């Protein structure tokens, strides 16, 4: 599990996203019911669940992009739904979002994509925005010449990094990542996980990561939350997931695709098997 090098692990007093009793429905179909979740300052939280269960729905609801029918969501202590325009603006400038598949604007270069949040929220000169965009490009490990390329000229891994650079444009306190390693080969996915951990440690970020990637959960996440039956079934460290008595959770973390490692003591075994021995 990842460990922060620059600060102590977060405590219950460090909750910066608090979801309580949230219901979300689309028409007659209810997606979330009485859903609760805490995200703590400085952690990488992995958010998992079956396909179509509502992982991205909760993320978008936290961001104010989906309407909820009941419950409360507080971000940095602010109830976004009840906040004034000024309070909402202040909160929005403290988060960054990497949507699934990157969601870059195809008609804009990488540099111009990164500058979109700057143009929306800040009053900066074109020269300063160019300099800041180049800094973000370097921060996510892209080459300088990527600045003037368009999304169609980028590989899948480069698109993810460019989208992450845009998410970091306003120096946020928290970043939301929706399936950040989907579509990447194992090497590219591992490198992206390393990048996220490095950014968390060096910038003091909090990371909310929706993912299906077991390797990301084992390698990068401090805590994991599992969505099922329209609510969060369990949240906690990996050991809690391995011990939780639920058929879907057991299948996910103890199944045939559970992460395998090789050790002198056990040979090749899944992480779950090692924890049980």
C-alpha cells in the first residue's frame, strides 16, 4: 500500500468529502440509495464496484453534474448544493477532474486544453498561461513538444497525461480520476499509478480514483470503497476488503484475477492467498 512521505496518514478529523444519505435516480431507475462515503485529506481512495453500479454517477454527483434526490454532500466543509455562487466558485477552483478517456477538446492543442480552466477561473496574461501550461506538461512527464500537438496526434497514455495536466491546471487540493488506467497497457498503467503516487506525495494532493484496475488498488491506494446494492458496502484499507463477508467483494479480491506476486516463502500466489496464510 502507498505511504505518504511528507505527512502523517489522515485521521477521521481530516475528512474533506463527506457523503451522507445520498439518493440518485434517473427516471424510475434508482442508482444510489442512502449512500455514505468519506474521503480523507492526503489519501488515494480507490472507488470500485460492478459495471453499471453507479461509481461514475456518485463522482459526477459530488461534482454537482448530477442532481440528487436526497442526502447531503460536503466538500471542504461546504454543502455544494446550498452554497452561494461565490462559495461554489471557490470550491471548484480547489478540485481537478480527469474524465474517462481524457475528454480533451479535439480542436485544441494540449497547451490550449490545459489553459481552459485558467481562462475560465483566472485573469492571466497569455504569456503567463503558456508558462504555467508548460510547467504542467513537464509535471506529468510529457515531452515539451507535446504542447502544440492535438489529441488525435497523441497515444492513449499521452492523452491520459495531458488530461491530468489539465486537471492540475489550477493547483487543486483534490483530483478526481475516472478510470485513469483504462485502455492502457500494463506498463503504461503502472507508470501512471507511479505518477499519481508521486504527485500525491510531492503536491499534497487528495486523490479520488474510480477504477476497475486491481493493480492500482493494490499498488497505489491507501483505502478502498466498494459500491454495491446502491450504496457503499465497505470502506477501509486492503485488509478490510480481504476480510469483508460479501459475495461480490470476495469474488473481486479473492478471485482468479486477484493480483499475483512471487515470494521465496510462497512461490506464486495471489495477494489474497498470502493474507489468508
